């Protein structure tokens, strides 16, 4: 499978503009540190204190931590670029899932973010299709994620992609313990043995 998937957008001013989805490389640590901070801040800064945001960003997106995550054999990063500029990314991670998540070989969408100017322009759908394809290629039977209970836009997006709520877990942001929803779905449609969301 190629590391780069060429895609065409078909909405508004993005008509015929090409984007690529590629796998993350060890040299992407700085890119992911910057992109991770940017997208997390855009998504959550308005609903959290500056102190808690600063503490989390410094710990979660340090250059050292991104280097370790890129080197982790259980992880796979998908980076969406347009004209060489990163506009979205996801991190898939294999390993044990929380008890409420069914399946013998689960894979987690540990991060899934689109930069603010590209939200609503089809990038999230393209990235989710690629996540499902990667999960299928890894022979995973279940794909799951956690999402802040107050992030209603993201919850609606995941429900559109057939994720359903299966439980909850805590998420520590600075000095605040927040509640995340656990959402999961089969990687493949059991009626057709095909990955849901795959482009035809």
C-alpha cells in the first residue's frame, strides 16, 4: 500500500484542489508537536482555563513525546497535507482497549484533528475513511475512541460514522478531571464484509 493517497475535494472553493494523506515519519516530530498544539488549542481553549491548557499542551505535545509516539510500533500517524502544508492528522494505536469496548483485536483512534479553516470541507470524512482502511489492513475487528462529553460537534461526526457510545472514562486536563465518552464500532460491515465508509 502506498504511503500517499491522493484525494480530490469537491466542495466550494476547494473544488479540484488536491490533498494527500501520508504516513508519519520519525522526522515529523516537530510537525506533529506544532500541529497537535494548534489543533488542540483551537478545539478546547475556549472551554478550559489557560493554566490547564498550558499544562496539558506542554506535556502531551512536547517534541520528545512526539518522537516517542512516532517510534512506537503500536502507533501509526496519518498526516493530511495540501501543497505540502499539514491541515489535519490522526493517530491510530493498537493495544488493549477499555473493558466496555468489544472485540478481540481493537484499534484506537487516539487523535483525530482538522485545523479550523478546513473543518466542514470534507477533510474529516477523507481522514476517517483512511483510518478505517488502515484498521482493516491491520485485521482489527473494532475501532474505538474517546471524546469529551462537551465536544458536541465531534460526537455528532462520530455518530454519523456509526460509532456508538459504549461507556465513559476520565481525562485529566491540568487540575481538572473531565469525562470522556467511549465510542466504538466494527471496522467492517458484517452484512457485506466491507469497511463502512470506504469510497466506491
